[in-house]
C-alpha cells in the first residue's frame, strides 16, 4: 500500500498536491473541532459537507475559493479510495449556486496574449534603453528570455525559478546549438507526468528577434559558464526568478506604452498560441508546438478585434454558402498524420519573422 500511495501522490504536481492536502487539512480541522464522528468524516457525509461549506461562507470565502476547496477534498478522497457521494449531492449543488450569487468570485483582469507584435515592442524598448530592464537582468538576458519563451511556447516555470509551478530552472548543459536551431532539454514539465524529460526545438529565422542568435549572444556573455550553471542567469550567476520575469514584463509594458496589468509571464505562451492561430496554423500544429496533451490549448488562442471584423465581413459575403455534402465534407481538421513535424518549428519561426499583418494582432 505504501508503494501505491507513493505512486498516486507522484501523479500530481508538487504544488497541486500541497494545495489539495492544505484544503483537506482545513476540512479535517473543522470536523475535529465540531466533534464529527469518524464515520461521517470519511467518507464525507453530505450533511457534514454542507455544514463545512456553510462555515466557508460565514468566513467570507469567495465562491471560487470554496469550490476549489471542495474539489481538493473530492480529489483526496478519490486518491484514498473512499466514496465521494457526499460531495455530489443535489443539495450541495443548489447550495453552491446560491453561494455564487451571494459571494461571487472576484473577476480577475484577463491576461492579454503577448503576440509577436507585443514582443517586438518590448524588445524595441530594451534595445533603446539597454541598461534599464527594471531588474538585475542585463538587456541580452532579458531579450533572450522573452523571445525564447515565445518561440518555445515555454511556461514560466520551465524557464525561471521560484514560481508556484516551477521545477528546476534550465541549466546551460540543457541547451545545445546547431546550425539552424537550438535544442532545449526540459527535465520536468507540466505534461511530463513521468518526469522523463522533453526536448524542444527552437529554430533560427534570421530576424532581429532570432531566438537562436539572442541565445548565442547571452550564452557567450554569461558570467558563470559552467555546464551546471543556470541558463538564464543574473549578473552574479544566480537563476532568473519568476518574480524577476514578472517585473521585467511590467517594466517593458510601461516602456512600450502598454497596460502592465494585462500582461503576465504566461502571456508569452498565450501569445505564441494566438499568433500561430492568427497565422493560419491548424489546431493540431499548435497543440504540438505547445506540448499540450489535451484540448486546453484552445483556451489560450484568443480572438483579436481584427479577426472578429474579418469574420463579420465573411458572414456578410456568405450568401453563396450552402450546406451541400461536398462543401460540408470539406470542413475537416488536418489529421496529425498529414503534418510534417520535421521543420515545424522552422516554419513557425520564419512565419513570425516575416510577420504578415502581425501589427493587427
């Protein structure tokens, strides 16, 4: 059973496991202080869960926070192999509907995608003011980090240290240079549940924002050139942190005349997906580029005002469109077997470099 418990816990990301156990501990403390019988504690009794949720409401917890707590308790119960029927009652469903009306979650400012045009403005600002990145980072490291995260569809935790979902920051030994691309090995990533590591390819494109050229410039100027040193490092050789990345993006937004509240570190990954979609890359290609194992990548591709206008104009000109079998049958997604993945990253990099109408994104 110990082996099974270890394997079950290893299936979850450390941050997820910590959050689940914290929520479950809150529920356990509630049951202990209220004198709940062990048989009603596990499996969770429907009445006890309603009382627990009521306590969260009285404490002023927002509906979103309460829902996450209940989801965590449900996940822990499943891992322990106990029934979750008490967490799926009709009464709880109705209770949560009322909860959402009275204590709705605070709506966050949506993250804007840092599309290629935004990335270009950030880097243009860094070029004009090389000594001003808002952090301890040099201009060369700052540009290499931003551009690499975009072209590699990197998550913040895959390129920096100290974020909530970060693993170990990439090391110099994880990067290898080739004639027209670089290979970056990620020992851990969100979708790599077996921690086998994944190698991503970032291609050169010959533009002023060529990721390979910027990485090469940063590589040669690094203070700590040991293979075990962080790939993205400060002047003292320490790894770039998530907080520094967030501060860098805020600084670049202010310098480029953009609202810093709308752009976060994850905006680069969202922006890469959105740019690829606007350039006409099929969904199957975007999924491969971003290393998504599910359909969640569709959440990241954002519609731009220009694309909404394009769709509206297309509707106005669609009087000749009929649902004939031939036309309807042609509306098929490109199967992954028809895609040549060999030069996929080269194609994406070169298309971004050309930037057809990307200023409209």
